[in-house]
C-alpha cells in the first residue's frame, strides 16, 4: 500500500482557494516575505546536484507531510486527556504548519525541475495510545517524543543546513520551516514540563523506561532519513551545501550531539534519567 503525496493536486477549485487562504493567513501571521526568484536556478548547478536536490527535497516533502498526520493524531490524544482548547488549537495549527512545509519542499523540487509528487509508504498517520497509563500520561509521552525528541533534532538539523545554504530559495525555505520547528519543539518541552510533575513519581520511572524505546526508535528513524553516502568531490560537496544538503555522516553526528548536549540535559532538568535511557536505548533496525 502506498499513499500519494502531491503538492499541486487540488490547487484549483474551492478546496484550493481555502487552502491558499489558510496558508496565506499563517504566512501573514509570521510576517514572511515573498519567495525569491528561481528562474535562473536550474542553470546554476550540475545535473547530478539538481537530481540530488530533487530527490532529497522530495523525501523531505514526504516526511513533512507525514508529520502533519502525527500532529493530527496528537490532537486526538490531547482531546482524550482533556487538555485546554488553547493546547488543541496549537496542535491543530502545527498539523497545518507541516502541510505547509510539505508544500514548501514541493516548491523546491519543482524549482530544480522535478515534479512535486511522490508515492510514499502508507504509514499510519497517528501517534500511539500507550496502554496501562492514563490518557494524560499517554499524551505526555507523545508530546515528549514529537516535541522534545523529533522536533528538537529537526531544529538542530535545519539550523545547520540553513547555515550552509547560500541559494536564496533554499535559505528562504529553510527559514520558514525552521521558525515553525522551533515552536513545535517548544510545545513539547512546555507540555511535558507542565504535565510530568502532576503524574507522580511512578510516572517518572515509567517515563525513564519509555525513553529507552523512544531513543531507539528515534535513532532508527533518523538514520533511515540520513543515509551515509560516498564522499562527493570538493566541488560537488560545495554545490550540495549551497542547497542545504550536508553529508549524511555530518548529519548523523549532529543528531547524536544534539541528543547528548541538548535533549539529555533538558530532560534531566525535568527529573528524568535521560542519560541512562540514551546509553541503554533499545537498538532497532533503521
Ligand atoms: Fe516540519
Ligand atoms: Fe515540525
């Protein structure tokens, strides 16, 4: 089973108009400027680099689209645990942000001559309902995984790519995405900080055990997304960096550094033994 991810499908008609209205509202709320000119972009890079850019940004489009389903599932978890309306609207807005990110990635694909379309694995677009714990503890685990782990790693990776990128369209796109990913990470940290103390000491013990699984899953997922390829030539590497495409091994190193120097200490401040959970993480196949 596959699912179609097509950034241009349904652009016309009533749904297209509503879609543009909503995304335009988000862009105005953030004060985003217009996208840079891209007409000369295809001539600036070799065929190899353009093909890599199309492939990488298409994969990003698919992943961003999947993230939207995760936030939609998180909204259900937030309803179930009786969270405030303000939390629920925030989660729904983040689901919308991710569709917007997918569309932005599709625009980069198109700018490099590719079709902003993919057939992707039909993964369940949701979050798990953790058994044996209260709805609030289950929602807290999901907020922790999505915000404190996955989105915090995304902030580090996108920031790094933004620092490398010199191509204006790529910088502009990464700027849009980065601003949102920072707020998505902050949501997770805020929710866990608010929820965890009220869940009691046994919840801390259970969360430490959950973290071993969560870190293992996160590492496998990130390594799938960050394959280690052969080293390109210096000229090719420079062209790829201009487009925000860093070496797979560098990205994996940055991932591990972010866990060790940002995520583990911050979870430690919340009373969790994240250092032991990371070193004792359950290894999973990528
Ligand atoms: Fe995103
Ligand atoms: Fe995000």
